[in-house]
C-alpha cells in the first residue's frame, strides 16, 4: 500500500477545539504481517482506553478529516434462513415439483430439496440434473414492492426469495447455487413486469440514449455463425428497429443505467450476495436466434418478460469447464452433442444456470418477440481470487519483515532443479533446497492475513464496483435529517453499506454511496477518514445494525466528538436518523 499522508493539526475556525485534519489521499488497504485479528483487537482496546480515560495530548480533537472516508465493520450476514412462508416474506403461492420429487406446498418442497439425499455443503461438483419447480399464484409481495420498502435487515434476502420463489433462500444456497441448473415455471405471466420491457427499449432508442457496442448490439446467428452488425456512435430507432424486423436480435448491456428500478433490483441483490451483479436484456424476433452456443464466466438468472424462448442446456464440456474463470468461445453444434434439457421459457418463468453450462436459445413465440433479462453474479468472486490476494499480501509482508525471503537463490540452483534434474532426489543440494522452500511456504500459509485480505478484497473490488444503494422514499427522509443532536438515534443504512479498514494508523470507512451506474466510474473507492480514536464509535454503529444507537451514548471522549463522527457519517449518507 501507499504510505499515509502526513497529518496536519489545525484549529477549526468555528471553535477553539483542536481539529485533526487529514488531506485527501489515495486509498491503500494494507495487509499487515501480524495476524489482523490480534492487531485489530489491540487497536480497539487502545482506542477504547483512550476514549474512556482520556489522552491529554489529543483531548478535545475532532476525529474526522475535512475530506471524509467511510470505515466499516465486517458484520455476519444471518439473512440466509429459509423464507418459504407469507409471514417471513417468502413465497405464498402454491408450489409443486415434478420429476425430482413432487410436493404440494413450499414446506414439503423445502424438505425434498434439503433432505438426506441432498448434496453435502462441502462438496463441489456439477450435478448435471436440472431442478424443475412449478409456482402457482403470486407471492406475498412483489419485487417492486420490496424495493420501495424501508430498509430492514432481511430486505435483500426477501428480494432474492421473491426472485426464486417457490425455492427458499437456504435451499438455493445449499443445493442449487453453482451445482445444478434450476427452472421455475410460473402461472403468473406478469411476475417479472415493471423492470424493463420492449416498450421502454424502443423509447430509449427513439430518445437516442444507447451507444453502439457499449450499450447495444445487433446480432444474428445464421448457418452456425454469429455476426455482430453494429454501427458507430449513438444508436437510433431508424437503424435498430428495421434490423429487428429483419430477424436480428438486440442485446442491451448495462440496462440498469437507463432504469432506476432495475438498478435498485441489482443493488439489492448485490447486498444479498456481497458481490457485483450485472444485467443484459435480449430482444429477439420470432423464430430467430441471436447467439451461438457458449458458456459464461458468471452465474445467470434468466427472467422471461415477454414472448417465449426455447433454451437448450448442456453440461460443462469437461471438468476444467466447471465454474470456469473465463467465458468460452462460440461452440459449433457438432462440439456440444445432445442437450441435457430443452426448455421453453414463457413470461414469468426463470432459469438459473451456473457458470460453465453451455446454452443456446431461440424465440418460439409466433409473431411476438422474446424479451428476457439476464442477471449475473459471481464474476471474479471466488476462493481463488481471495486467496491469490491474501498470499500475495503475505509474501510482501514476509519479505519486508524477514531477511530470509530476500536472500539470493543458491549460486548453483540451476544445476539441481528443473525437469532435467527432477529425478535426482538424493542430491543433498536439492534436498536442502526443497526443505527450505517447504518450510517458508508452510510459514507463509500459517500466517496468511485472511481478515485483512477480506477487507482489501471487499473494499478494492466490491465497494468500488457495486451500484449505489437504492433509497426507498421512507428512508430518504431519514438520510437527510433537519438536525442532529446527542439525542438522535442512528443506524447504518444497510448491512453492507460500508466497511472499516485500518490503514497507516488511520481508520478508513469505505462505502458505495458515491458510486454511479457506470462501472468503476470513480477513480478509487469512496471513503471517509477518521482518527483512530473514532474506532470504538464506528464499531458500535456498524456492529449494532439493524438496531439504532443514540449519538450521546457513543463511546467517545466528548460530546463534540460524538456529534462530529455522527455528522460525518450523516453527511456521507451512510446513516438513517430518527
């Protein structure tokens, strides 16, 4: 990470109280060599002791910088309970399974999915059997209704429960996600209305709000070959709609930029999965196909909105293609064999495909184009990505702290290593070399700074990439209170709205409030910087979620400091106030 900027002590013009000011600096989530848990514990103890007993050298100082950044505590997410009944906000309509074990209600379905024959949670392999569910009727609340409700600790889980009803959140996590495709056939054809429709797409074209290639593609798939037929600049209705009439497909990338409701849906799903969520929209005329068979590097939820589309689904071609890190090339029909499933999605239906499952789709509705939304998750959000970051940080820290890591390799190491010498297991030089490397790697693994790596992974990736939070009308008033007093009650606006990191003896609160719908438009993650004395108060606010905290009860030395920290978070739109 980068070194911390020097601190400057100034006197606030409004008060004689000494203020600790931190000039704007680039963020640098630093992975320390010392185990982060013990380090963080010492930081908390020291900061709490100062707050309780007072520090004569810093007494009365303000605890935030003029350019504020956001600090947050990692909070355990317990919102994965099964939401299968009306009282919990889950599916209320009738549900039935067919070939994979029928039942007449959601509770029976939940038992069938999570029974003794289910996959163990610690195994990971492609099941290659599609789970079919039937959902009759509406649920207790629609996705649009959930989106516009005030924030609750279970709001994100209820949104996902609505998306995949009648499956429960827990059942999906334990038995479906990354393991097998899932198809939900619904009787309510308007289930996914309200997010984006063909009328809105044509309106965007008439208003010239879509850019070729970046936001819209025109494609076709003829004689086993896909073609992209884009122009340049801004797409117009006179260019695009005739192509649609000729049988071409339209793909809208980043449609959430044009639809606040869709952006809110994705932001809520990001809150649930703690990873970025993307979306494409596909409009394909009758009896046409726009794309070749392929698999993706993301898990996708296909929401059928209009028309009907036939999907052919194939298992991953090989073990190496299970949960791949990159998308595939376009496959030839002769390379993929027979499909494992052929499904027809109609409005209200959903298809979930783990990354690696090959698929192709063709509109089968007569005279009516097909429109579906594809919501994606889990891109570059794997154990490999996290561990790669953690190990790299551990190596940097070990090399900085231990001279052994900076020693030169043996002068003659090329004389006993490599493929040519790999069978010389009795060479004493090779034996000693292997022992040294094994010992250093063993020490490295046992000292991987996992908590610090998770902080860096979340702040530099998730907080930087995710969409801004959706603000329900009732919450908007609490985000902008007319005044803030010691009697005010405050809480974090959502469970994962911010994350606290310690960088160069500065408490840095990272957040996503300033993000836009443009991917990584900000040059770095948004953050608010605090002096270390603020950590106990920040901890209390972050770990108390979803409960409110009285500003006057924050564990800080003076009332001015309590108001200062709370005001910084309110100004950053991170707190709900009542």
